[in-house]
C-alpha cells in the first residue's frame, strides 16, 4: 500500500521567538477583563474592534465556568458589546448580544470580528452548533441585537468579512478544517453577502515560517497605499511546552501574530509577509499561569484600526483571558516585511499531477 507524502506539511518545532521591537504594547493593558463586564462571566477576550460613525465598538467573547472553575467546564460562551470614545476606556452593555436567525436566537456565538461595510456594522463569528462549529456574520440592528445574514457550513472558524469591494464583489476570509492536519486561510467572493463562491487558498501553514499547525485571519484587512494589510494568528506546537491541566487536558500550543500584504487588484494574492512574528506571548497576561486562564501562551488578534494614517492599533486576546492593545507604525512595519509568494501556486493540485516532482509516494513495507 502506498502512503501519500505531503511535501508542504511543516515538520519539527519552531525556534525561540520574540516580539518585534516595532510593536508597542499599551501600558494600560489589559483593556478589558471579566471584572469590567456588566454581566457575570469569568473571561473577556478575543474582541473584534471597529470605529463606526466616530465611535469605537468592541464585540468581546465571554466565557463562564461551572463554579467559577475552568477545570469543571464551561456553562456558556457568548459575545458582549462595549463602546468607547477613545478606544482605550470601555463600557460594556448590560447584557450579552442576541443573535437572531430565522426566528431563533443562536447561542454559543463567539470570537467576533467587526467590519464596517456599506455604512453598516457587521459582526463575523463562530457558532457552536449541534453539528459542529459554523462561521457566519450578522448585521447590527442597534442595542444588543444582531440579525444573522449568512451561516457557513461546519468545520470552519475565523471568518472575516472584508470591508472593501473588489470589482463590485464582496469578499471574506475563512479557515476550514482539512484532513491534511493543517488549518489554512481561504478566501471567496459574493455579489449579495449570501451566496459565496470562487473560493481559493489565500495562505497555507507551510507559507509561514513560524507556524506548524494553524493560521487564521485576524482583523479585517486594512487598506494602505501599498495594498491590503492582513494580520493573522499563527500556531506552533512544541511538546516541551506541554501543560497538563487537573482535568487531564493537555496544551502545548503557542499563538503569535504576523501580517501579510495583499494585492489591491487581486486580494487573493499575497505580495509580502513578515518573516518573523510581530507579537509573541511574553507578558504575564499573555503567557498565563493564572487559575482562570483558559489557555496559556496566546496572542489572538481580532481588531485593527488605522488611527492617523501611519499608526495602527492592534486589539488582541491575551492568554484566552483578557483583551489588550498594541500600536504599530506603518513606516516601521514595511521594513519588517519582504516580498513573498505561496509555495503552492494553486490549491487544486492533486497527487496525480506530480507537480514539479514535489509530490511523492512512499511504499509501505
């Protein structure tokens, strides 16, 4: 029997990583913790942030544990809304967000990204259904009410609705689960926000030197004079970092943040990338070791806002515990990026193509 060898599958572990010196963490981090939330919860993290009609909005994930103990499992996970005048001091709404879908209300909706599109505020999310995780997005109707516009098929997370049209078409990013054991970023188009197609691979795990397991779109792309700037999270696993929780769960992952630059005319084409991560878990509120941390060593960016044409605010979940912010100057970021193109020129190549000798088979003895 022959075993297919995937030449792109990352092997081994990643070398020690440090944050780029161009990233300046906000001195007042964390911006939001569970103690800041107006309703009961244990964690407040992974928050999408957008500036809409002159005001800052944040859609954060909240988790509540049974008996306030993470080792006894979750009671509920959902999303809450917060507002701010300056993007630094936040006031949460009194109750969680309600997601309305065909006369029903969805539960367990989290990991939001906020997108301003056609002068409307949209929220992309992951919904934990009885048949698996489903991505989707919803339109804000005011208060705590969002009307779901579209739900995707199961086994996907990290959907990001992009804030710009390309040749009259909407586009979105998503992260399906594949049998290759990798989690890559894909993109697709739509003319009406409901029917999606023309899907293509945007970035594979094999393209990111500091990833071995997962990548996923972070905040909606930011338009710059050089292209669309997309931040992404990157995951590498290392058994040497393994943590065994009291309930037997094991964790050896590290989440970091990188960025790619997409072609303005063809946003499915990557033209530059940071060869090293921009942000790595280093602070106590990122590395974990607190009783109520959900997962240690996590940087999970979900929001990016251009403040003055050169300064970017990057909002991120820290340690699956709180919401934080860091600033990056564009003129310094360009120096961290270098030209890049995907290793796999297209995602439709099959083993039988034996493309340039990259694919091979190993005979089982």
